[in-house]
C-alpha cells in the first residue's frame, strides 16, 4: 500500500494526503478509538462537538500545506458560531435590501 504524502493527527483523529493517479492530491479523514473492553482499535464516522473543533484545525493545517506544496487554493471560512440574534438582524437587513434598484 502506498504511503501518504503527509499526515496530521490529534487525539485519534487523522487526516492523510494521498497522491492521485492524475498527479493531484486527495485527503482521507479518520477517527480511531479503542474501547475499554477491547484489544483492537476501531474506526468511527461519528464526532463529538470537541472533536469537530480539532478536526477543523487539522483541515486548516492540511489546506495550508496543500496550498504551500501544490498551489491549491485556500478556502476561507468562519468557524465562529452564529449568534441567533445576529443571524436574525442580518436576515432582516438582507430582506430589506432586496428592493434596492442597483
């Protein structure tokens, strides 16, 4: 089996960058854990809220690496939670601005 080009890990979460046949890269995301009563590691597709923050950080690291190594575009996103009061205000402003004639 081929080895990944790069990996990023944090407490059972890992992202790996793999070469593709056409010269690009792709990524896999994996969560592994070992139940207390088991002897073997298992994989899960479910994440706890605190793991999502760790996963977002790993994705940011992988994205930055892909940009630096291969010139891949870096997606920007805001990971702050949306305050319901702010969301309501923004929605009201956007709906009011729909009739602006420009």
